[in-house]
């Protein structure tokens, strides 16, 4: 059963929309006559789509939409803005708050049903993709447990565990970018021929998302290839000179598929313009940076200030990369254990509450092992009143 929430302060509009969907057996409706009540119904009714009037007293539709889309637990709900405002500026303002579509009053009932139907199908596809992703993660974890059972204490087994663990980031990004591209494509279809500038802008967005999706798939292929080798020394990929500044910025762009990282965390980059290039494998350092950025995001979940500062510099001995977060810091009693395999302060997936970060205890261990193979090291320290700082040190003698 598809659930639609209708938010409008005009009683006759609510009744009219109820009549429009009266013949839809697979649609359940609920109603709210103001923005605040609408947000409460979003939580209690759990709609798949919201038909949202813009011009309402108190909290207007733009603000309601912004709150729905900025909350990670409700961001997947499809929002159709309904308004008598017909200007391009009003439409663009709706898209700025992440509305999925826009229809102007007076509207044709069949058009309203068609647009609502498209959004409901998109929500269904989105939920199916999410379920597929969760099933794939479960399969990965199952295979991982089998590998550890066979050779739990072997270094190769632990390294394979780490690689499998880090498949989650690219898998999540692939799903996210596909959903975004698909949503905008449907919007383009509904607007085709009306506003060429809008269409051109949206097509460019689709192109960007699909390019990011391709990048994610290439990373997956590279990580899976690493599963097939018996150890790092047996691997044959050719090392190339890496601009670590570019790897960092690329990884941040990639991780913006995570809405919390994109919208809730301020990113400060202090990157040395003359940082020496470094001879290494791109997949190694993208994996390390991805893990440290995600860990920083998890550490700031309950922090009043969410700010990540990444600094690169170098001296005569080392290239130095610092990841400074404003989280809660690390308990001094466990700070010496965090790079050990299978040690984690995060909940196990099966016992985690909704939205709570989960872990296997292999992410930081894998980072440390990769850095160690380059002759470097990774350190961590608590910064008073500022969270924790992870520092990577790589010998400058390996500069490309």
C-alpha cells in the first residue's frame, strides 16, 4: 500500500485531492492543515510521498520540505510541491530545498495523479535498491566470516577482511548516485519542452551523477581484484605518482553521496600547494582516506559542532596528513587498542539501533597495515575540546 500525505491549509483542497485519489485502491491518504502538523504526520504516518502546499501560514512548504529532506530518516520521502506561484524563481526555490517535483495550481487532476504515480514508483525503486544493498552487505559479511573462520589469525585473511569491509562505501555510493540520477531523469521527462534551461541544468546533473557512479564501479572492481591476490607482495598493480591532495578532494566529493557528510559537516582543507607527489597505489590511499573521513563523521554524530579539518604538509623526513574532527575524542583507556584487528567501539550490525554507526573493528587496522607497508605510520591523539586527530606519516624518500 502506497502512503500519501497531503499538507494544505485549504479544507476544500484537501477534499478535492481526496476525491482525485478515491479510485486508487493501492493508495492510503492522510491529511494535515499546516506545516507543523505535517511534520508530525511525516513521523507517525511514514508516507512514501508528500503533496505539499507552499503558501501556508506559519511554516511554509519550502521550510517543511527542507526539514524533511535534511533529516536522514525522512530524506527518502518524495515531495511534490503544489503552488499557485508559477514563476521560474519559485520553482527553482523549490528545487533548492530538494523537492522532487513541482506542480502549479490550478492543476489537471490527471496530471496530479501522474506526477504522484511517478514519485511513488521512484520511492519503490529507491526502497528496492536499499534492500538490495543491505542484502549484498549481509552476503559480504557472511563470506567475510567464512574467510576468518578458515584462517582467523592469518595476515592474509585479515587483509581480505579489511578490503571486504571497505566495499560498503562504494556500494552505498553506487546506489545513492543511481537514485539521484534516476530521480532527476524522471523530473526532466515531466518538464520536457517547457523550460529548456531547467532541462539543460538537470541533464548536466545526471551526467555528473552517472560519472560518479562509474567512478564508484571502477573502485569496486579494483577492491574486488585485491580479494583475489594472496597478499600485498604478490599483487602486481603498478605504482604511480600520486597527488595526495587530489586523492583527498576526490574522496570527499565521492563521499558526498552520504547526506550527513554533504550537508551536516563543515569541511576545512589546508592542503600544501607544493606537497611532493608520492609513489603508490591510488586504491590504497582512497581506502585509507575514505575510512578516516567516515570515522570522523561517526565520531561527530552527537557533537554540537561538526567540523572536519584535513591538513597536508611535509618536512625533511615525512609527508604528513592530519584528519582533525570535533567529535567526542577517544577514551584514553582504549586509545592504544584502536589499531588492533577486530577492536571496535561501534555496535555490531545486528545489535545497532536505527541510525547508529556499526563496525567490524577492521577499518583502522587495515589503514595501519597499508601505511606500514609503505614504511610509514599512523598516529592518533586527543585534542582538548576539539575531538581527535589522526596523523599519517609517509617517508619523503618515497616521493615520486
